C-alpha cells in the first residue's frame, strides 16, 4: 500500500513539475517582474528614508526595467509604442514594461490592487487623478526641471502643498462643437447668453434641424456635460462650491444655480435625437458630421471621430452659454504622469520624464495622434483642427478655465458618475427632479476626491 | 452520429417518425428562427468587411462594396494574436485537464464515503457554485498576490481551477450514482488500495462525465474576462477576451476593427467545437441524463 | 480479530479517501472561501479600498443597505432578469429541443445555428446587441415601412426585454442541447406503450417526456437561475447599467460602489448579501427539484 501511495505522490509531483515546466517557457520574464514588484513593495520603508536622487537624468549604467501603469482613453492607446521608440533612442538601457488599461473602467481597480501590494514606478492617469493619489502619499514630487517645461496653467491643479505631483502632458477642450457651415448658412451668431442659444434652438426646430447631437446611452457623457455647466454657472461664482457643499453650506436641493445646470440636460434632451439613449458616440458624431444636428456639447475626443468620417468637416467650438453670459471655454488636463514615491529607480524615471518633456518630435507625434492640445511649452502639433482658431481666441481673451477646479472638489467616480445616472433616470421619467437632486445631496460623503 | 443512431435505433424500428404536415410547419418555424438567430452573426461579418465610411454612409444591411481585409489586418495586429491566442489556449487546456482529474477524484471520494467530513465537503464545494467571484475580486487579488500567483501562468490556472471546482464536483457527484460499485468492491477484495481502485477501475468509467466537464469549463475559461484581467496584466500573458474588450471601450471610434476582432476570436473555438460536436453532445447527455 | 482488522482497514481507506479530497479542498479554500471570508471582514468596516486604515463599523453597512434605494432597485432588476430568463430560457430551450426532435430534416444544421452564440463571450454579446438595436434592426423599419421600436436599450421600460433577448439568444442553444440529449435518451417503448393505452400527444408529453427529463430540468433551472443572478459581463459592454439605473444588476452596482465609488466596505456588504441570497435560492431549488426527481 505504502508503495502505491508513494508512486501516486511521485506521479503528482511529476505532474506538478510538468505544469511548472509548461508555465516556465514564458514565465521567466514574468517571474522576474513579480520578484521586482515584491522587492519594490517590501523596500518601501527604506526607500522612503533615502534622500531622493537628484534629478539629473543621468543615464543608468545597467539595464533598468520600469513598470508603468497607463490608464488610457481609446484615443491615447498606441502612444506607448511612440514613447518606447523615443526612449530606446536616447536611453537604450531603460525598458518600460507597460500595462495599459482603460481609464474608464479598469484604471482605478488596478490602482486599488497595487495600493495593497506596491504601486508601479510610473503611473499615467488623468489630471484629476493626481489629487486622489497624492493624498494617499504614494506619489513623488516631480522635479522642477521637467515641470518647468510645462505650461504654468497646467501645473496649477496638480500642485498640492506647494509640490507638483503630476506632469500634465496634454489637454482636451470642452464646450459646444458646432457645424460652422450650418451656422453660416442660417445666419446664426455664436450664442453668448441662454436667450441667444434658445433663439438658435427655436430656429433649428422651425427648420427641421436637430439642435443638439448627443449620445446619452453613455452615462459618462451626461456627467461630463453637467460638469461643464457647473463650471460656468456654479464654480465661476463660488470657486469653493464643492467644499461648501461638504460643509453643508450649499446643496443641490437648495442651490438654484446647481439646479439650472441639471435643467440644461433637459434642454438638450428635449432638443436632440429621440434615440439618444440608444446612440453610441461614434454614430452620434457621424450624424453631426452628416449635418443632421447643429451642435454637440462635447470635448476634444470628438475631433478624431469628426475628421475620420469627413476630413473636410468644418467645425468650431464655443462655451455653453451660462445665465450671466460670461461662459469660459473649458480645458481639461488629460494625460498626467505620476511617479511612485517607493521606486528604486528614480534616476531612470527622470530619464523617462526627460524624454517626454524634451523630445519635440515625440511630442508632436503624440499630439497629432491623439488630436489633443499641447501642454508642453513651445510645441505645436500639425494635425488639422478647425476649432483651433476659436480656442486661440478664447485663450487670448483669458476666457479659459481648468475643469479640474471642479473635478478636484467633486470627484468623478462615485459622485459625478452616480449623479449622471440619476439625471438620466430623471430625463427618462423614472425619477422626479426633486429625487434626483436629493440623491446627489445624499452622496455628499462620497464627493471628495481626497481620501483624508 | 453513431451515438444518435444508437439511441434512435429501437424507435426507428418500431415507427420511424413520419414527415407530416405538422413536421413541415415545425420546419418552417425553425427555419425562420434560425435566420433570426443568424442575423447578429451576419451583422458582425458584414461590419467586419466595411470601411469606416461605408459604416456611416450606407445602411447596416447593405453588403460592403468590396471584401476589405484591412480591418482584419488591423485587428490581427491590435490583438497581438500569436501571443494572446497561445495564452488563452494554454490556460484553458491546462485548467480543464486539471479540473477533470481533480473533480473526478474528489467527487468519487465524496460519493463513496459516508463520513461527516465528506458530507460536509460536498456542501462546502456546492457553496462555491453560488459565490459570485466577480464580487470578490479584490480579496481574490490580495490572496493571489500574497501567494505570488499574480502575473504568472500557473497563478491564473490555479484560479480557474479554484473557481471551477465546485461545478465540477457537483456534476461528477451526480454522475457518480451511475457508476456501478460492484467493480470497485471486487477490486478492493483483490487488495487494491483506494488510489489504485480509482485509477484502474473508476477513472475509465468517468471518461464521459469528464468530457462534459471539460467541454463546459472550456467555454467559461476561454471566454473569461474578469479573472484574466485581474491576474495577468503583463502584455505577454494577456488573454484574447481581455485584449478584445479594450477594443470596444466607450470612446471607440473604430468598431469595424472590433467586429473583425470578434470574428477572429470566436472562429477558432467555433471551428473546434463544431468539429467535436459529436463528442460534445455525447458529453452533455451524460451530464443531463441520469442512469 | 477479523473484525478488528476490518475496522483498521476501513480507517485506512477513510484516510486514503481523505487524501484524495484534500488537494481540491485546499485549492478551493484558498481560491474562493478565504476571499469570501475576507469580504465579510471588509463588510464590517468603512474601508475605502485605498487607504491603510479599515475602521470597524460593525453591521452598520448592512443596516444602510436596507435603506439604500439604488441597491434595492438593483435587486429589483436582477430578480426580474432572473425570473424572465429562467422562464423564457427553459421553455424556449425545451420547445426548440422538442421541435428538433420531431423528425424535421437538417436537424444538425439547426442545432449548430442555435448553438453558435454561446461560444461567444458575454462581453462581446452585449456589444453585438447594442449595435443590433441601434443600427441594424431599425433598418428593417425602412425596408418594410413599419414603425417598430427596436431601440430597446434606449428606454428604461424596454431595456429589460432587450437584455432578455440578448441573453436568450446567447444561451437557448446551450440548454436546448441538454434537453435534446435528455429527449433522445427516453426509450421509444415508453411512448409506444402510452400510445397503445390511448394517451394523446399532450398527455404523453406531460406524463412521459417531462418526468423523464427531470434531471435535465434540474440542471437547466439551477444553472440559468444562478447564472442570471450573477449577470455582469453582459451589461458592461451594452447598457452599462442604464438608461439611468434601469439595468443595473447587483454585481454591477457592487462593482460601481466598491471600485469607482471607493466604498469598499459597503460594497463588500453588498456582495455578502448576494452570496447569502444565492445560497438560499439554490438550496430551495435543488431541494424541491430533486425531491420531484425522486418521486418519479
């Protein structure tokens, strides 16, 4: 009997080793990474005590592999190869090990995982993530050598306690995209006030044109436009509205301005495609390009779609008019590069930051590819953007505002996106307006972006 | 085919089913239904050959002006097919083999032993069918990380086994009552140990149930999204579903490519299963029909 | 002497059986049970899933759940979705199987066609039907000049039927095969004997087919119910839980709360509640269905 047991155990062991062997074929690099991650996590405490390496961007003598977590929008996917190529040219010793996930649904879960076990060396998220993660103490300050190469306006909202924790690489502009040709033909001027806008809407309806293109099937789009409205009708009057909201001084149920912002959603809903709750963004953008709608409250992410469908589509952008007629165009810092405070390779990280901020060709390539606005000083992208002339005009007049003022006070995940779901339910007639407002108020505890 | 005739034989000898008016009506109804069922698949193929402009400017039902393999080329590159396909295949194959082996053993012991521990084990495993691991992903990740299972091939396989074992034990245990005990007893009287009895006598009898288990779990694992995205994040370890999902996230502007990617990802498993259909249905019978 | 040896032998066997169960037991415990226990532990805290502290709050999360209208709404949707699926899928799968078994030509072709959708991942199925409803089906209105509302995902009143269609499209073929296998294993003699006794078609179906299919029915009912209660993948790439919250399932809501909403402790309480419900439902189902099987 014993013999048989022994033989079985032997068999099992063999099977196990066989299995390990199978995994082993490609597991060699993987195992190495796992080990590296572990050591990084374990070395957290001592690493923090060491003086932070000077940001000289001295190329490492030995081969270094940095782990990178990139939360990307679809428009960003692919820039990792461009960065790899540029890095290989200047610092061939440094290899980036990319983990690219969707910012929308996967980035934060991944970060949660890593917070339990040790964060990657480089984290690429959006501007608004800097507030969340810097408050957890896991980020390193970015050396001024690199942040100096970034526009001052972009650094503002990633600065906490006087330190800059994120390198903002590009930005999106948000507002109302409009069909320039259609506006010319119908003699519409850029609306400054709600009355102006209403006049255009009325004229559209009279002529059988759908005023707004929208794709409310994507709940995020409702959340996005609501924050645009909030910026110009709420935060412009009270830049600390979010903090006051948490302090109990203001609320959605009592603040008429905030309610107006929610009501703008209804204005759009009443003047858009009847199938908006079934219409995906790409299809919606196609309708806009084909002249089925005159305007679309959106952001730069639509440009890629517009031009893909028709490279000659002529469009402009203006801020959604507020009640006081002084709306500003909204700009959103997009790609933001953060670095881990527990890394063992600060030198190598600085080399990467150096490439990102000094390689003009790379920058132009990325801006052209993502169709976004540059945040690096002195870099001009070459892609055609019919709305650029409008952006330049608003920028020159100082009529531009960083949406992270709002996003840092009222966090996206768990607050803005949940409110958007309520707004959708209200538009669908499943919820009363009062309930929708009350639901937002009830979420006050989840509204802060910092965890402390 | 063989299998079918074997079952039908006695019946066909007595009264072969006649093709009556009722049968014709059924035939027509089923044909209509079959066409409806094929419609989404037609759409996927149709879109996968269209150019982006055709997508917006022509009706969804019109055929593409020419067969565009451009989307397939793009999808092929975007999916990194040689890597992801191999990964998915290796994870699936190894997981189901281990599952079949392990579940057969466990279910047999549970079915044959009346001890308290075994009764408890059965219930214990059953509970697992109902636990939505989707809701437990953070603790699952933490455990995996502590045991150095994340970002390894054996780690993800371990998780597939752990999450699939409940169903396997359930299926195998219900099958076990059809396995005659006489042979086992005879083997035991001959002095065979439990292990030897299992390998010599029981295992061969379990083959049909194992086939069912393997087939049913293959789907699950091949199509799994959550565990794969949780446990393997390195590019060289990713699976097909994880990569394909990234092709249709919310701001995708390129769903002709996504459609081509769907075709590419489904085709291998469809061909595999359709060619093994005979065995597949045989396996299903075992699971569903007792005695 | 003899007796003593036997019991020693039995103990030895028992030990060997124990060794056989052990590996599966350990893997299962590590992979699924310990995480469940951890989830329960988290559910007693107000942990946000990010920071180091996990403040203990007792059963407060569970108390809050009972007053959380969004959570209750998610349960409402999940239950309707489950009932709809269990009924439609079982009935359709059985009817399809009976139809295919009725002697029609090209049985294998139909079988293959109905079966193909379940080879596709649910994430993909959701995406396919999103496009079906918004782009493909409305074209038929143009062709036939009809005015059918195909935008099922677009309104909170039609999103459930829309999802049911998608889910049934995916799974009917699968359960149909199980029923088909069950049907084909029923000895034809039984029908012959019933015919001789003068039983009509319906009475034969009720008195022979259904009872003989009992094991298949158990598998299908339990499989469909528990599967539907866990619905998540299908929603991710189709409705995303919308419009509004109309199609937010319990797991989707849990995910949103725990991850995007950074209320991990609260979200854990949701998953624990789901586990408990699933356990109860399945226990009841298995008990009642199995007892019927025994009766037959």
